[in-house]
């Protein structure tokens, strides 16, 4: 299956039971944490395919707080664990868009079903052929959400003008867009310096690599979109 699963659970016995279960099911154990700080640091290093996350963590910020922070930079499916059925807590959890959740205590079969469901939902949302465009260097662009993802399906954080620039080039479908047209569409008549566009492209190169946007000397820029 080759899927790496990370566990955030402050009850050690429960965490070890989950670890043993996912390994018996054929998944890889990516790591484990019991609190907000350790979880965020370790998840950034291990970059798992799925997180099993307890909502209530003793002496720590909640699992919901962890999910909110992760979603600022990553798009990893989350299964919540909880023994709480309070409506307010569940509404907060739902707002972080988990792929599934389990009420404690749960059985191995329930955990297995939740994992399969979560991975399926995530794969379907990321690989939807109707909204996803394949770009250079393994990047993907979601036309519906207007979001750029790296080869690990993590969203790339872009500024407003960077998003506008990217959208202009995506809409061109691989055709060259002139410097003048790009400036007009992004700055819309504002008075700008002669280096404004070059500075914007430089920031793009710093984030995404110098081969992502192709420079056509003396004319403009373009992005290659793959059809298969």
C-alpha cells in the first residue's frame, strides 16, 4: 500500500494499538506525537499521506488547532479521534474539513474503513481530471480552486499578485503572454516601476524554480501545460 500514516494521540496505549493495527493492515507507520508542538514539527519532516488525530490532547492545544495550522501549508487528509460528542466541538472539527472521524472506543474494522475512505476521498479530490492541470516540475493547478500544488499535493502559498500572474499564464493555455498584457491585467492601469514585473517573476522563480515559467526574450512569458 506504501501509504505513510502519522498518529497524534496522548494516550500511549491507544496510540500503540493504532500503530500495530495500521502496520498489520499493510500501511507504514510515519511517526507519533502527543502534543501540538511536537506534532507540527514532526509532520513537517515526515510529510505523511494521512494523519490520525485525537481532538483532545492533555496539556496541549487541541487536535483541531493542529489541523488548522497544518492546512495553512499542507493538504494532508485527517481522521479525527474523539470521545466527545459535543455539537460545538464537532462543528469546529468539521470546519477543518476532515476526511473521516471515529468515536472512541472503536474497532479495528472501523479504523480500516475510515483509512480507506479518507485515502479515497483525498485521491479523488486531488486527481480530478476536470479541475487539475499538470504543469512542469510535478506541479498541479486546480482551476476550480485556483490553487497551485507541488508534487506531494501540498498547496503553494502565493501572494495576490503571484496568483493573478499564475492565473493569466494558465488561461493562456501554453501560449506566450506579452509583458505589456501581463502588466495591464495585474496592475490594471496603476503607475508601476519598470522593474515591477521582473521582481514578481523573480519571486516566482525563488519559490518554484527557474524552469517553471518560461521567459521568451524581448516578448513575454508562458507556462507549459501537459495534456497527459
